[in-house]
C-alpha cells in the first residue's frame, strides 16, 4: 500500500514551525561503542567539537500496597553526545544506535551533510554488519502567538480540517487538549503521524509530529542519504497536506 499526497513544491518558510529534526539509525549492539569513543570523535570533531556523556537513571517507587517496599534504581547504558559549537546540533552514539538531532534546521541539504558525516563515522570506526532501522522525524509546533493569530479558532482554521473533525461537534467544542496518532504503511516504509492541540496560559498550539522509517535489514555500506531524502520528501508532502489549502502564507514562504 502506498500513501498518496497531492504534489507540491518544497518552499522555505520564514516562520517555520519546526522545533526539531532527528535522523536515527539502529543496528545490533556493538559493545566497543561503550568504551571511550576516541576514534569516532576524531571523525566528527571538526563539525561537532563538544563532547559529554549522558547516562539516564530511572527510579521506580513501589506501590504503597506492595510487600516489597524497596525503591529500585535502573541505570541505562551511557550515550556519547557530540555537539556543534553553537549547541544546536548533536550526534548521540550508543551501543545500538546513532542519531543526529538539530533545533536549527534550515534546508535539507545542510542537514543531509551532517547525516552523511555521522554515517561515515559509524561505518569507518565500528562497521556494523547491517542497519536494522533507519528513520527521519520532523517535529512541528504551530503556535498561535508566534504566527500572529488571534487564538485557538484561527489556529485550528490553519490546519486541514480532517485532523480535528471530532472536535467541531457538540459536546467536544470546549476542549483544552487533544492527541491522536496514525500509523500507516507506505510500501516498505511506515509513517507514524502524531498530531494534537493544547491551549494553556501561553496560548494555543498544534503539534504535527511526522516520523517516517524503515524497519528491515539494510547493508551497512549502503548510502542511506538518498533513501533519507526520499523520507524527507514524503514527510514534507504530509506536512503540506496538514496545512489547509491557501493558508501557507501565514508561515511567510520565501519568494
């Protein structure tokens, strides 16, 4: 089954709602990544000079009615973080994945350049036998305040009405929060589309979270950038479908 979206031109937006873009690859665990990643740092530090460890710790408090009564602490495997000098882009490296995230996305070509750097470093230093998952995720937050809209209704009028159809009927009109998700196969790939609305003291916001991925073994020496560019194009078409026809001007598209 293949997703069908109306074709449209990729337009750069002056008021882009993008808050973060993430590219992640997963592979079978490579234990040497848990050691000091000096070789990997040598490959990427020209672009990502900052380094730090991250080791998440979770604490589980038992149910008061439980006989155990003891608090359990779980320490997750540590992740190496390599960041740009500005701090807006980061490569995360763990025993079973590598990911690039940025809060300063401008155009696909620039992001793809950093993705290529990360992929080449993983292949050169660790040589995973195959990639078991590759994904690209775009998180958009449409803020009524930042877009200069009067409030919730103007914001909801900006998006495709198909996304929020149930909320236009009684008794659901006076909602403050709404969340929904679609997971759709697209040939060999999958689109996970999470969307929602929230209104609080800071104003009204719409979330459009588009996660496009493939879960199947891919030879590690495969050039993934062309595949990811295809993911990017599918995500952009889904985003444009999410915006009501004729309303793109609110985002101040480049001429």
